[in-house]
């Protein structure tokens, strides 16, 4: 095959590329187990030629070649690139196991159904390719990668990263400086350089032997070794001796010159050929059936046979493997579009829309491109297409399609509503806050009267939270929209449900009783019934100390529904609902699912929520190394997307971990920064979180007076502050600090408040803390020891590693003071071991002191128990002990990041450890 950009000689061999070809072949693992590579370079440098040549070599060696190309005009259609790749495998696709088959068929638009998780789609593609590669090695070639749709880029990026594991070679091309695999991670890159002078001269002599010397010199100077320029620019130069050479402009970029040359070649074709080429360029996929039907629909007497002149001129070719039409070079497609009139393009888009009746997304998009003036019928189709795109998990594509729908909507409420929804998606989901702000401003100026759009209010509230305004301002915007609109209180109104969830978040940030009252009023008015997540949030997220325990049955239902849930919105909302019920452990897999979606290009806001929920649960359960990693990841994500309102969560996690590890100065400084940021915004929940970290730091350094002041700032001694959820997290801190500072009355009062509220019924952790707090405040030793025993016997209490060890320490210390020295050594030694494993230095030192006073010896973490692990668990443990991250382990073992995390979650208890740092000692590595 001789492509129009190939640096070929007369025998078809690439000139000057032998070394590049060998290098690329080795890097991509062609015929040698697979691998992945991105070939980059300037326009026309020969990227497509190299891809073509390697594809020919692969086919000659019996390697099956799959091809796809990013197409600018298809980049808004989710999974259109993936469709190109998998087109030849309809039979193999049907043979996949049901979950993978169904996910892939829904993603590709072959079937309708619930939106598949992107990782499920990715794994389905991996399994499909692995099945095909079992018969013969595969080479997957992706040209013009920057124009691949985001969904396909994310899936194929995962394929690329695991290519070697499934014996697939992945080779892609991208122009230097273009967006490549931003959505799916970096790949090894090979930058293709222009030809050297000798090779460039050889190519010109071989392919254009009739050029006059002056024109030849001018060509070599202007082309600068660019193969496509050396091949195509001679058409602008004379070939007869004695004629003055035409001037080849030296100021135009190579790509623009070449596009001009291709444009002149296209205009030399017969008109039917030009029309069909434009049709193929805008259709994007090269589907011959669609092209044939569109040619007939145009009713101009054209037929696919009219493509023959373009094939002979090597502008296009037929891919025999997929039976699809391909352009020799992306610049040809660009030249076709550039040289066409807007009327011609609209006519082609209109024709394609009439043909693609069974593909609603593509049909709506083509109708949108064909329509100039506002047209509500087209806007409705685009809005429907946006819903399909959103169901597939492509929030960015959904937002873009909604914006186009709004552009084609007559001025009025519907246009404002569509823009507002696009702004809401941008602010609440994708992380496109600047775009959301511009879209929202447009929505507000669309109608002469102020818009009452609920989505506009929700978007505005999110933008306010991430700006410099107060929580109260965001709250007022939401309440005015809910209570002042004409929408009613229909629980089936998704827009109303969305805005109520945003209101719950704003109320949580404010942590005040008065802020929650409009939320409660709205829930009372909802008919026919309150959605379960909204109902639970009103109990567990608002004032869990008083109402959290009453939501137990509703929580069970939510957790059960989440098992197979792929919708990141529902996963996020359920995670928030179970947080203060200490049930993140029940939904960890779903939270990891949301994080993986984010890491693979999914909604940034959902990604953040998953990180927050997992980070907090990791702290409580002693997985401090992972919590540290997730907190750093969350901070980076906040910075990347401008989610300043959520930064404090991860700063709090860092401060809390520092406090527990004895890094009190760092914890105090971070807490002080959070308090300063949050106080002026009236984000008192963040203030409470910061005081908690500072209280733990003070307890660690033995400054119990300071610890008391910080705990008291969250919830005054003797009562649980109203609608301050984090008051639950400092109950034992408050009681311990009160007892240590001779505030016995306050300590007893606080325990009484805990019992009256029934916080022990919320979770095993709160049952542990309630009984332990009562023991700490008890003046009678027998009563105290009985209460400590009761606390440590709470079923499931050992899951809360740090809190459980603190209770063991307090129990052992009380035993030692009543001279039950021998009995004290058991809980003291267990506490010491746990603190050592956690890396909680202040508490380790305290436990060592108590144990030494009881006549015991300092305990080591205990003997290795690696024999209790399965072979896979042992391999994961060894890789983790070597310093690899979960992501690196997943890539090495061909597992998902979530699976590795789940295995480690099971490994720690088996080995009797609580952190990644202890694996090396435990395994003896």
C-alpha cells in the first residue's frame, strides 16, 4: 500500500525509515508479546505512512490488524471510535459472557439498557480482544488519535496499558502537541522526525524525477524533510526545463500548504466524486451501507462507483478487512471540509440524518449541524441524544450536546432550561466550572423574565460554593428556586430531586439547624413519596446524632440497591447517605467503582466524592497508608478542576492522619488554615472537621485542655450540637479531655447526652465509643471496668482500629491503677501492637509506658502469618510490600485497581496488621 503521505520509493519501501520502523516495531512488541506506543510528529512527517507500513508487515506475518481513526466530525458521538475497532467482531461479541456482552452492546448503541460502567466496557473489550488474539496476534492501529471521542479514548487507553498482557500490539499516531490519551493516561511515545537531507533528496529524485533543478532545490528547502510535502508540493512546481519555477510560499505552515495541495487535487475530480468524498468525510465512519444509502437519498444520481477517480488518485482506499472507506491522510478529510461551502455541508448533514434513523445520537448530531435557525423539533432530538450520552457515563459529551440543543431552541424557557442543565452538569459533574459559569450567564440572559430553572439554581449554588461567597448565599438561591417556582413538588421531577440534593450539600456545609428547615419542608410536600436517598439524607446527613438510627431499614435498602448500580450519581448520593452511619464499608466496592470511573475520564465531581468517602473510611478502619494516597489524589483533583469548596475534606484527612501519627505541628497548621477559609464562608461543617483534627493532635501531645477546647468548639460539653454531624466523631475525645482536666461533671453530662440520643444504635463504632466514654467518666472502678469490657465486646467494634486500640489502652491503664497488673498486660499489649502497626506514635509511647509500668515487655507486631493468604493474595501482598501502588499492581497482574484494594482490605486482618507499611516486616521481605 502506498499512502499519499508515505515516503516511498518505486518499489513501495519507505525511504529513510528503516531505523524508525525497527525501533517502533520493537517498542510496540509486534509479534513478540504485544505492547503499546504513541507515534507523534508534525503534520505530514509520515505517521500515517509508518502505521500503514507496519500494518502491511503485520498482515504479511499473519498478524490480524484492526484499524480506527479519530474523526473531528464524530468526536461528539460516544464510542464511535470503538465501533470502528470492533466492527469486524460481531460474532465474537455475541459469544462473550452476558454481563460483558450486554455492557458492550449498550455502549456501542446496539441495545438499550442501563448505562454500563466504563470499566465493565473496558474489560469487555479486553476479553473480546484476548479471545480474538488467542487465534492470531493482533495489531490495533489508531490514526489521528486527538479526534477520537473521549469514551473510546478512555477504553482504548486501558487496552493500550494492558496490551502486553493480552498479546496485543497497540500503535497510535498523534500530531505533536495535540490532545492524545489525556483521558486514559500516558503511553510510551516515539517522536517521528523529518527525513534527513540524503533521504529527502532520494525521495524527490525517485518520485519526481522530472523536476527542474531550481524547483527541486526550492522544494527541498521549503519541505524541510517533511515526506508528505516532498511528495505533494511538486504538483505546484514546473517539470519542463527552461521554465521559471512557480513560487512555493515559504511562510505558510507545512500542514496548511499540504491542505491547499490536497484541495486542488480534490477540485480536479468529477463533481460526483467530490460530493461523495464530502459525504464520506462528514459521515466519519466509512460505513459503505450508510454512504450508499445517503448517496441514493440525495437523489443526485450518484453511486459509490463515482469514488473510483478518488481511489485512483490515492485519496481514499477500501479497507478490505472491515469493508469501510478510509482516507489516505487526515489532511485530505480536512481539505474536503475546508473547500466545501456551508450550504454543501448542511445538505450532506441533512442527508445523513435521514439515513441514520436507527442511530439517534448520530442522527440528532447531523440534524443539528444541518440546521441554521432555531428549530424546536431538532432541539428535542438533541436533548434526547444528550440523555443517551449521559446514560453512557459521558458527562462531557452530554453537556456539549445540550448546549447545541439550546443553540437551536427558540428564545424562551426551554432554551434557558437546556442551558441551565448543561451548566448544572458542568458544575456538578464534569468539573468544567468556568464553562458552567459562562453557560449559566447565557441562560440567565436568554429570557426577558428571570428564569426559575431549578438546574440553573443548582449550578449557581455549586459555583457559589467554589467561589468566594458565603454558604448562606448558595442556600438562598436554592430555597428561592424551590419555594418560589411553579414546578410543584412532584417526586418524579428529576430537576427538583437534583436541586434538593444540592440543597442537602449546602445545608451540610453550613451545619446549622435553620438551614435544614426548607429541606424538611420540601420533603413533606413531595408526592407521591419521597425518594429514598433524599429521605435518608434528611436523617443521617443532617442531624445523625438524633435521627441517624431511625434510618436503619432505609439504609439497608439503599445498600442492597447499590450492588449492581453503575450510575455514578446514585453511587455518590448513597455514599453520602451512609457516611455518618459508618456504613461506607458496605458500599466500598461501589465507591471504588466511582473512583475508577473518574480515573478513566468519568465525572470529576463523582470521582471526588468517592475519594472523600473512601478516605474517611480508611482512617476509621486503620488503612492509613491508603488514606494518605487518596487524600493527595483528591487535593490534586480539586486543583485541576477548580473545586475549591471540596479541598478542605482532603486537607482535613491529612491533618487527622498527621495528628494521629504525632505530627502535631503539621496537623495544627492545616486545621488553622481550614478554619480561616471556612469561617468567613460560614462553612461551619469544615470548621468542625478542622477542630476534630486539632483535638486529636492535642490528645496526642497530652495537652488535654486544648483538646477540650477544640472538642467543645464542635459540640459543647453536655449536649450534642444540633445539625452538627461531626459532633459524633468527637464524643470520646470530649469525655477523655474533660476527665483529664478535672471536668467530671461535664464528662458525665456528655455521656448522658449520648445515651439520651441513642447514638450507640447508629453503628458498632458509636456503641464502642458510648460505652468507653461512660467507662472513662465513671468514678467507681468496678463500674468502669465492666463498661470497658462491654465496650470491647461490641460485635464488630474491632473494625474501628484506632478507636478500638484507644479503648484497650484506657482499659489496661484502669486495670493497672486498681492493681490488676497481670490482667492489664493483655489489653495494653494488644493496644501497643495496634498503635505500632498504625504508626500512631504518641499512643504507641503511651502504651509502652503503661505496659512497662505493668511489668510487661514491649511487644513486636507478632510473627508473620503469610500462610493464611491465598496465592493471589500473597502475590498482591508481596508487590505492595515492594512499594508498588495499587494501580501498578493492578496493571502488572491484569486486575482492576478496585480488586487489588479489595484484596488488601482482606489481607490486613489475616496478617494481623493495619497498614501497608507493615507488609514488608510481616512477609519478611
